[in-house]
C-alpha cells in the first residue's frame, strides 16, 4: 500500500461569513507566498466559534467534517513541537546499537 501526501509549504487563510454561522477562518493550501491557488480552491480545515464562543477546529474528510476544540489542537501542537522528528533526526541523535 502506498500513501501519498500532498504538501503545501504555506497556507492561504480566508475569513468567511456564512449567514447564521458568524465569522470563520478557512485554511486552504497556499502558494509559496501564501497566496490563493485557483487549482486548490477547497478548504482543508476551518476555525469556527459556536454560540457559546467556544472555538472549534474542523477538518474536512471524505466521510464529512470532524470537529475538535481548538484548545485540543493547540495542546497537540505544544506536545508535538519538541518531540516529533523525522527518521533522519534519529539517525543523527541516537547512539548506534
């Protein structure tokens, strides 16, 4: 099984306001300077707030939207930043057996 990953080095951020849903921030794949890419017009995720002003991070998946509290995404970023590394990092930083 081969997994492919599309990579964008920058995000295009756009605020949208849907009737009855307040202001939202959509996250799309962006060009090298964070510009809009006409060939990638679909949002990958968005940040929304409900009527109680709880902020949510929504992922768009083939099965539908998945919504997590934004605070959980922030917690995951904080936990991952210091300890998530690519395989080459371990080759350089771990003693050989």
